[in-house]
């Protein structure tokens, strides 16, 4: 059993539904997002193409963060989901540095959404339902609590919404798929096989559990502009461009072979 996700970039419309739903589901404080969108543009007016890359924790099969953690606070479950035990985390930041995808956040103190105006109903509910400890590292956990509660009821993650990550459920374009990568008959495994799903920068040797189906409109080496994101996510965009370049080159070679 190894849960994983497939994101179809043909379908993603960059609506930020996954980003907002993730913040809502986990009551994340201001400035923190476990799901992110990297945006780039290629071309020049009037022929400009916008490229949207959704990113999240890759829940790697060989997670560098687990190896780096000195306190075993970050660990991989039997189902492949990588999680952080807040009770064990000492906030040393080693895992943040070790993660090649720069997708973890060191949480220091919950800030108000509207400073000086008091907590909103959302924030008050967060303290009751999803309390966060100070000085701990946080990240996407594939909505492990939904999966655990759903499977107890006999539901199937990726098929039944109650047992499926919130970002998958909310996607209006149905660009996200979730399931068991170890099962060759699962929907995610079939998509990866049939549509040549690729991992983000597999050269790091971590074997990510998130795969992408690339659009034909792949960006060139550079890009004209990108939206503003926290510093940690800026490093991820070049990774996408490098992976995209390799996919484009491989596709061009396949097309040459077909013509020959």
C-alpha cells in the first residue's frame, strides 16, 4: 500500500480551489499554505501562455526529511504517507533544509487574520479543532485524518469523498486523482502508465508519490514572469522547468522515431 496522487496539468485551470480548501480543512494560519500554485508565463504579447503548477508535499518513498529528523518526529506510515508528530518535533528545521522540494513550513506562532480586531469565528474554531504547537514543522499530510476515519468505515480513498484528500474532492476541473500506487489496477497507476505521468525532479532519488501529466504547451528554459510566493516555493519553479524540459526533449525524440 502506497498512497499517491496524480495531477493532470491539461485540466488544471489555476483556480486556487485546492489552496483555499486545504487552508480551510486544516485551519491554517495567515501566511501558511500546504498546497501551492506556481505560475509562469512564456511567449510575448499577444501570444502568451500561462503555465500552472500545483505543488504539495510529495510523500516520497525515500523521504530525505525522515532521514534528516534527529527526533523521529517526521516518519513514513505503512501506507506511504509522510507525517509530522507535533509532540516529538523540536523545531530544529533540519527537515525543512533537507526537503529538496522546499514544501515544509516552520510554525512559530499563530497570527491573527485581522491584527488588533480579535479572532474570527474561523480562528476560534481552529483553536478547538486543530490546535497547533509553537516551533514545530508543518506540511501536507494527504488529509491523513480523513483517510483514517474513512477506511474505518470501509470507504476507499480516491473513490469515496469522505476518505479522500480535500484538495482532490474540491477540484472543479477534476485534475487530481488519488489512490494506491502499489496497485497496478488502480486509477492512479493506470493514468501514470497510459499518460506517461512524471515525478517532479526524480533525479533527487526520493521517489515522489505525486505524479504529473504534462501539457503539450511546455515552457522553454526561461519564463517571463511569475506570481509572488513565499521564498520557500520560489525554488520549486526551476525544478518544474527542468523536469518539463526533459519531458519535452523525450517527447520530441519519440516523435522523431515515429516519423522515421
